[in-house]
């Protein structure tokens, strides 16, 4: 018998604890208070800050972090045979006791990343489920890579998770008092960026 793993959704993990980010992130949180709209759960999130006030991707304090994340994404692209990609968005989240994030995916991007800047192994886990969850799942006798219905990752400080942007993911409710800070990026293919720049010029 031959079985092929078609239509896979790879999730890659890397680790790097060499970034000291908590104090600066908490300063930004105080300086740019943000109110999210349209979400059930509302941890602090710089994605909602108008770019004219604060753009996380352009903050020099995070350039070395983003450089390392770019290197990790390059590895994933090489292994999976994807075209070169570059970050189109970046933001960070600050979770306090009781905060969580419902299932969602990242529209208009190819790969997404989550970096745990501050977190404990017993902190809120990140859960992933398939882009199109089955309405009538097949009962699983022996879990393995072809039949997982969901996977989760602990919030270990320094962990980077790289995944396809259409994979649904969520963060369970935080029940501890220590800060949990995560960074996210959306990556798109170079040709997509060039096409968008061309459309911006002519439209």
C-alpha cells in the first residue's frame, strides 16, 4: 500500500529566547491605548493602532526580532518549496488574566507567525484546527499526522510558530497573573507585493 500526504498544512516551530521585549511592549501599551472592534475577546493588540500613530513593523526596537523571523520563514519556504515571502503586517498582543482569542485566520496573507515573547509552559495554549473543519469527523482510533482534528502548543517563552495563514487558531482563556506577550506577522509572496504596488499606482 502507498499513502501520500497530499493537501498538508505544515506547522513549523523554532526557538530563540535572546530578545528582551516585555518592558518595552508594556510601555507601548500605555502610550497607545487601543479599543478593538468586532471581536468577542479583546486582549491588547497593536494591530488596531492607526499606522500614523504606531506601526509595529516599522519600530526599530523590533528589527532584530523580525530579521530572525524572516530567516525562519526562509527555512520553511525552502523546505516546503514556496516562493520567497516578506512581512506585510506585524503586531503584538498583551494578555492579562481572563483574556483569550477566538478562532480566526489571517486573510490576504500566505504564511503567519506567532512568537511567544513572554509566557509560561502552564500559560494559555494556542490551538490549531484545519482550515475547513469536517462537519462529520471520522472517529480516530490512533492519532497521527493524517487524522489530527486539532493540535495545541504551550506558551513557552522564545517559541516561534510558522503556519499557513488559512489555518484556524485560537488562544485559550488566561488564568494566571504573569504577563503573556505574543508577536504576530503576516507574510506574503514577493510577487504579490509587487503586484499590489503596481495596482496602487494605476488605480
